[in-house]
């Protein structure tokens, strides 16, 4: 089975994309375009001047444009009517044709949910399906190469319960499960945010979250394994003011702390944190996940070892591949090399 290696690249980072980067990957998703007035909208056109050079580096590289992202609205009203869905699908086709792209990636965060202060409706569940079916129908009318259609999805049941993933998967090339940020968004307990396996035996759903768990529930929802792509994180989640119990041996895992938030990207971790400035690196063999602790600050992230474990999981379980967020967070390229070497 041919596995894919995909990376999200913010538009401003395209200028720094190297030949080695291009040859290490099968797909890049340029982030982000948005949905505005039921049409695709992108305001940084000058950043796309580097696409021709990137194509020359690796003519086989597929280049997709990702639409949406956290806080990007417009999807709910667009998908609510047949006319609007058709308008959006046609604008996606025109956008792709004009720029010589290979397809579109939809990152609606999230149908039926207004967590990011965007429009939401209970009707989003069915309309999400109808929108993707319409894009697929319009793409299939294109007389040239087959255009790709993919989605990025939340990692837990909140996404599954608000979509029809069996119907959605039928019209997609693949589903990218965002198996990161599984903890750390305001959580008061330290933990792994992108762990491969569960690490505490409990019925508490917070501790069940893992790549393995996400793959299981999306499979049960009707997504074939050979259409699943799991996620790696090129950035960290951080907790401060960690309160370590006397019997914890100062590892800091699963301890009460100030609410978690974003931490440094891997470049900064490599330069200033991993084994430096009082931080000790640990590897949780139950979760297959690394973390850093200095006695008061806990940091969860992916490293070369955890990515190798994820790649082995992809191979062993018949999954399609692995993707990561986000390219500019690792200028050392150690994590990208780990993906390329292991998949």
C-alpha cells in the first residue's frame, strides 16, 4: 500500500519551502483560504508566486488549498441552500483551475458547533454532507486531471456526532484526523496533546483521547481505514504552575496546573528546551509520547521517536498516511525527516 505524507503550509511559508521539503512529501495543503459570501476567498495572492518553483522541485507533489481553519466562518450559511452550495463548489473549481492546483481541503471547525464564534446550526450535520457531495459533483465535471477533495476533522466524538462521516467519506479522497490539541485548550491537568495511545486506565473520556481512539471511532462511524490520515504536531502545548504530588517523582504528568495553552514550536523546543534550561525530556512508553518538565512547567509535543511510532501505526493498521500542522514550526526539519524516513 502506498502511504501518503502530507503537510500543512501557511501561505507565508511557501517562500521558504525547499527542494528537500518538496521531495519529502506527497501532498501539501496551503493554509488558509476562507468561505465568504458562499465563495472561496484568498487575499494573499502574491504568496503563490512560489508554487511554480515548488512544482519544479517535485512534479509529483500534489498541491491542495485548505479552506477554513479555527475561527473561519461562512460555512453554515453557505451550505444551507442548494444554490449557495453550487456557488461555492463552482468557485472552488475556478480557484483550482486558475492556479493549477490539485484540489481542495475543507477544514470546517466545526459543523453544528459555535465554539470558535462562527455561525452554526443543527442543520449543519446534513448540509456538511450535501456541500461535499456538491463539490465532488462539480469537480467530476472538470475535463482535465481528477481533482482531489479532502477534509480535516476534529479528533473526537463531537465531530462524529455532528456529521455523517460514512456518507462524507464516500465522496472524499481521504479524511485528515487532527490528532493534536487533544488536551491543553484550557485544561487544568497536564497531559499529552498528540499521543498515539491512551496512557491512563480510566473511563474518563479526557484520558481516552489518543490517535488509536480517534481511528477506532471514525472507523465505527464509517470511514474506511485506507481513507484515514492521522496527524502529527510540529508545535507544543504548555502548562505552567504545575503542582506535583509527593509521590509523582517530579515527572509532572497528569498534575493540576494553570490552564494549558499553546507552547513553542519544535524549532524553539530543539534550541532552548529539550534537555536545556532545566528541562528534562521524558518518553511515556504507554502513550508513545514525549514531554518536558522542569519542576513547574510541563510541555507536550511530538519528537522523532513519537513520529516513528505513529508511522509504524499507520503501516501496521492499514491507514493511508500521516499529516502535520504546521510546516513553519520546525525549521530544523528533524520531524519532517522522521516522517520521510519512517513512511
